[in-house]
């Protein structure tokens, strides 16, 4: 009979190990479930907030954008006409206009414009990165190059040659008596 009791003890130990493993897995899955529920909750709140904002924008703006014929053949207007022109919660780089100073730019762009302005000549992205306090890593250089290109597009800087940036040469008003 001794071997029967030993077999029962072995099976009980194996069952105990299995129960402990399943309980640990249950705790892990419960944690994952809670994270997924929290993510879902945040997405629902975001959805509701965006819907509210768009509804407010709809009531404030006239409906003017023609989006073409509906299935019934009649012309329809977008309920969110003009919404794409309003930027909410995003820092943007405005197009340069006469009289505009760099203080309207987000701080990192302002720093870049100042470094380019202080440089004795054309300057490259890899020379700007350490001067604005970033490590000279490839990803930081590429990010800065992207910002430089955006500043060129918006009229804040010029790209004299590929990769060489200078302060923008802005057209000056001609004297009234000149031809």
C-alpha cells in the first residue's frame, strides 16, 4: 500500500503546482484586463470630447463646403466645413509675415532660428543640434533637419544649398522713386 500513498502524494503535489501556476496566470491576465479596460475608458472619453468639440464647431461655423452629390443625387455640404482650419491643442509653425518675430514660434523652433541667425554663415543640422542642447545622435539630427525644412517652407529660413541653412532673405520694399 505504500506505493499507492506515494502516488497520491505525487499527484497532489503536481495538482498544487498546477493550481499555483494557474493562479499566477490569472493574476497576470487580471492585470492585463484592467489595463485594457482603462485604455478603452480613455478612448471613450476622447471620442466623446472630440464629438462635443466638433458639435460646438458646427454650431459656430456656417456650413459652406460642398462635398458632392449624395446617393439621392442632391448636393450635400460638409457638417464640419472649416474645421480643418482650426487647430486644437497643437503647436504649429506659422507662415512668416512682415512684422512677425520669432517669439511666435514654439521654443525649439525659436532656438533653431536664433542659432541660424547667430551663425557666421550657412549652417548644417548637425552643427545646430549641440547648440540647442541636444545630444548629437542621428535621430536628433534628423528631427532637427525636419524642423529646419519646415522653417524653410514657412519662410523663416532659407536653404542656400542642400543641407545648408541661413536666415531668410526677405524681399525689401523698393524705394518709391526707384524703377
